[in-house]
C-alpha cells in the first residue's frame, strides 16, 4: 500500500516530487541538525488521489494520527490540550514554489478551552485571543468558504467603534468579542459551527489545502509559469512557534546573497514581535536584517551560522524564513532562492570562483531567458528631472505605463493594448492577474521579500516596493508624491526596478550594459559583475556546445550585428524582403508581363539590385556560410489590393469616366491570382516552377555576387536553399536550373562558382519523404513555422490571436506550438527526417531556421535530435549560444 505521510526526519531534498519543495527542504534542514519545529508531510500522491476521487485515500488518516502522536511526544504536549495546547500550522507546498497561491492555516488546535490555556502558558491573554481570532478567520474563509470580506468588515467596524487606527490597538476584550462575532458569521453563513475539535480542524484544513491546488489563482500562476496541472501539492503539518510573543520575539526572511544583484553577504528583512505572515504580506514595514544583530546578537549569530551551513550544503543561494520565539531561533523554511537574471549570472560565476560548483554547473545555473532579460534597454535618466519617489529596487528593468490602482483595471486596460503600472499599497495573491497584465508593480509598503517583490522577481517583472514616500489612495485612484505631485489613474509613469526610482511621464530608454557588451565585445564600468558573468557563461557555452548558431538576416546591417553577437553564418536570408519598397513596381511588371520579352526586361532590371544585396551580405559574413533562400511568398502579395482596385474602377465608372486601362489590367491579373488559402498556394518552389526566369535571375545574382567577391580576394560561402519542397522532383528541377546558371556564371566570369543546394523541410510530406529528398539536397533546414502550421493545420497568421488563449486555458498545450516546438508531433517529423535524410546522405548538414531556433526549450530539442545548427533572429543569437551550451551539458 502506498505510504502517504513522512516525518521530517524521514525525508530529504531529493524527495521534492513527493514531499513538495517546502516539505523536502524542511526534512533536509532537520537532517542537517538545524532547529526546525517538529512536523510531518502528507505527500503529493495523497493530494492527487484526493483530487481524482474527491475523498482522502484509504489509510491516510491512520498514518496522520500516528505521525501526530510522534510529534506530540516530541513536543511533550497534545494537540489542543486545554491546559497547554500544542498548535499546528498546515501549509501547502508543491514541487515548484507557488508563493502565496495556495492556502495556509495557522494555529490549528485552538478552541474555547485551549485559548484559555494558551493565555496562561504564554502569559499573554491578548496574544491568545488574537491567535484564536486569526484561526477562525483563516479557517472560516479557507475551509468553510465564508467570504473573507465579512470578517474584514467586522474587524474594521470594531476598530471604528474603538477609534483604533490598527489591529494592535484592539485589547483582549475586543478580540474576545471579535471571536464571538466571527463564530456568528460562520454560523449564519454556513449553518455550521466553527469546529471545536482539534482533530476535525486538522483534517478539514488538510483537505482544504489539497483543494486549493485547483483554486483560480493557483491555476493562473501555473499557466503563467508553465507548471503542469497534475502534480498536486504536499501538505506540511508542523508545530507552531510564535514570533509575536513580545519584543524578544520576531520573524524574518533572509537570503544568503542579495537576490537582486547577486552580491555576497546576508541580506533580508526582520519584523520584531510579528508572525511570518506579517513579513511576507508587507503589511508593516520591516527593518534590515543587520538590525537583528543589535536587537538579539545571539540569535543573529546562530542565524548567520545556519545560513552559511545551508549555502555550503545546497551550493547555491538559499532563502529562509525564520522565527524567534522568546530568544529562541527556529528555521521555518528554506529553498534555493529565486533571483533576478543579473543575480543568477553573478552568483553562478562567484560560486564557481569559490570552488563550490564546477564551470559546467555554473553554466547550468543561468538561462537564455535570463540573458534575454539582461539585453533589454534601461532608462536614460540624463535628460529627465528628479524622480517622484524612491522605493526598494525589488526586481530590475525599466517599465513605462499608465498608473492603475487595481488588478481588474490593469487587466482591462492591458487587454486594450495599453501599457500599465499596477500601483498598490501592498499586493496579495488576488492581485496576480493584474501583476501579470502590468509592465511593472509599484507598492508603497513592504520589503524586498514582500509578496509583490517575490512574485514579480519570479516572473521577471519590474517591481519597486516599499515606496513609503508615496501616499497611495486606492479609493480615490491616485497617489501623491512628497513634492505634492498627484498622479491620477491613467497618468503615465516610469518605474526603474534596478534603482527603485519612480519618475513622472515616460523616460527614454538606452541599451543595457550587457547589450553594449554583446554589440561591442567590451565591458562597461559600474556593471562589471553582470557583464563579466555573462561573458564567462557565453565563453563556457561556446566551448561545450555542439550546435552551431547562425542568424536569420536579410540585410548587411543585420548580418554584421549577428556576427558581432557571435553568429557563425546566416541560416536564412529571406529574399522576398528584398522585393519590397521601390522594387515592388518591377516585380509587378514581371508578374503582369504579357510577353517573354517584357518579363525578361523586368527580371533584368531586378538582377543588379539582387546582386548588390547578396554582395553586401556576403561581405558582412565573409568566410562564413550564407544560406540564401529563393523567393517564397505568394505573388499576389506584390500586387495592389483587390478591393481597392475594384473600388477605384467602380468610382471612375460611377463618375461616367473610363477607368484607367492599367487599373483594369491590374484587376484582372489580381483576380486571376487570387487564392482562398495563399499560405497553401503559389508559394516557394512552386513559384520557381511556374514563373519562367525567376529562379535563374536569383541564382545569377547570387553567382555573380560570389564571383565578384572572390575576385576581390574574399571568401564568399553562399548556399542556395529551396523553400516549400514537398517532393524530390520539385527540388531536382530547380537544382538542375541552379547548376546550369552557375556554370554560365563561371564561364562568363572566369571564376569557378559552385554553391551547395539544399532544401527547407517545412511540409509534412517533405519530412515523410526525406530519404528521397536527401538524394538531391546537400543540406536540410527545418522551416518549423510552416511545419507547425501544416502539421497542426493551424494558420500561423490567425490562430494565436483567435483561440489559443482558450487552448492554453483548457490545457491542450502549455505554450503555443509556434513558440516552443511541439516535440510529440512536429518534433517526431523532425527526428524522422533527420534519420532518413542521413541514411541517404551521411554528411547531410541539417539546421533549423523557424522561430524555434531561438527558443530555449526548442534549442535543447534540436541538440538532442542531432541537428548541426540553429538559426534565429540576430538578437536571439546570444540566447541560442547559451542554450546550445547548456543543452550539451
Ligand atoms: C519557416 O517556415 O519556418 C520559415 C523559416 O520560413 P518562413 O517563416 O519564411 O515561412
Ligand atoms: Mg516557411
């Protein structure tokens, strides 16, 4: 029979799948001998069973009772015993951290009798009644489903009545009265009484935590973070310790290094005489951790020692939650801490320097997504005035948007295409949708470990918190700065998550230091550590990666930039981008040509222009391969809009004029070429087969550019790629023409010109017949944009906006298949084509040039599938280099 409960002493950090992150790390700390209040963990497996059947799995309660007895024995007290009650916390804890997204219930075990016992043993009646009312409030809303606003209203009413500015000013009698009011609310709302039995409280709390896995905000968070829906949460049941028992008690959150910059040294927030929840909620402002060294040097010294132990043991940045109960330090949680992208690079480099991790582990600790974040621009503050205020720089980056004051408005305005900044006094998990929708989050209360800060950092969202100088009035939907400036809802502000500054109006942006480094290869003062750490990670990635990284580029400028970013060639030069603008007229003439002579003239006019294009790109990429793709898009894209033409002709006729002959001729051509499904129509290789002279013109331009650059003493390496091939015969016909034209160019120029000819694999039929196609192709390049479109039957232009959000909601896929390669379907075709292509031609060079070439997850797939290179947009080249390195570890 499955086992559903583990004592802390029986688990360890390698059991996160079963015990959740929180539970497995508590177990690890227990094993390390750190002071952890005793407790046990109910497994994720029990949760999954409960969610599947609606009932707890057989035998689970028996196990819980046994473990409870062990804990009671260790504590020397019984759960809820009247004279000196043992109290428990019941907390969620999934495999992946989901801060504040699920339920927690504290003070389980209090009832009308044990509250009196607690008052006596703690020496504080007020504390006992406050704990009891917290339990009823939490239990009532979480377990019994009472609207939390009812409890909030009751306490607000009582405060008004007493003239008390906050909870602290309510006395014991007030709190006892509140307990009665809360109990009445529960009875009125549910017809049930608040359960007095500690065992029943425990049982119902555990089931409510299970249930909270499927709560709305938990689901939203998982979707956003790509956490699977079927993991379930573990439940940690642990003896309560109290940080609110007087001035020698308190709670705090600490990091072994600064999670914003990565700088070494203890770092955190402490709140004297408070419970942990008060710190995370950001309701009262905390003091810096160093202050604890003054308040309680003994506990501080022990805390420092434990944190050193943890960092050495985990070999990574750890964050912890701790409570001091009357001078005694307790460790309540630890985990490998979330950090900003900048900190991730800095910490990875430093831990390697300290010898705690190897260079390869250091590379594994950073990510392409983090690098992409560091490449974003920052504010140029040289030309703007003073900031409105300063808060704590909680999550870096530069964001500009209209100030909004609640989650719903943020969601609405963002959906209408506006950039918004969510401004709150503090955030709660209910603000999650607004935080996702906003460019930045700004709060007036709370430390760098408040909910707003932790969640924003996890999402890579700009956040400034604890900007106390701002007076935020949510009801009036405005905030006031110290200089009297009033910012109403809708006013644009700029938020700098790297410095904590908040500016009025939009502040212009400049390139980031990392971007300047990537563009120039030179460092930048002031941000040396992040830039240096990025440089080191990229250097390591370049050493270990097997995949080459090329760029998709169609201009000499893009090619040059890509080369500076480390591209090893061009994997896709889309020639249709060269046919736009002024040249469109020439293309129109080519399409409309009534005679061979007219068409030849149009093509002859295009030839020198194309030659110049190719020459510039080959120059920028001299010595490296440049894959030039023959023209791809539907021809009608080069003709005027059908409706506009028809309207123009009709208008002329209505005026009694004769429509322009050119318009009539154009309209008939446009009608002739009209397609219902142009993406599945006259595109790619099909054009080459039906428009005489088109392939020859492009190949001649390539060949002449190669000859010209060779004569100039350079090393041009053009490759010719045929798009949208579905059958080997299409490729053979084009290939013969390519070879004929290149022979002609060689003869005419006196320079022997030969270019490898390859094909895109972007139709299922091409993948399915790759063995035959490889006989005619010297290389394959997967066009995963079209291959995804045609494998799924999803129009790449429409579906994402149309219905993907519903598909994502319903869990059909966790992320758009146009963004991250669908390994099961499209990926299977890729693997098949690689195997069969290489069976025919063992030295077949294989790459990918769809958007997936720059997507981290997909890069790992392409590495595993045995490709030779990925090709992506120039800005993604560093990201792809890094991920190709990580994939090879
Ligand atoms: C592709 O289809 O993946 C591709 C790279 O070609 P395009 O996006 O130009 O159709
Ligand atoms: Mg394509």
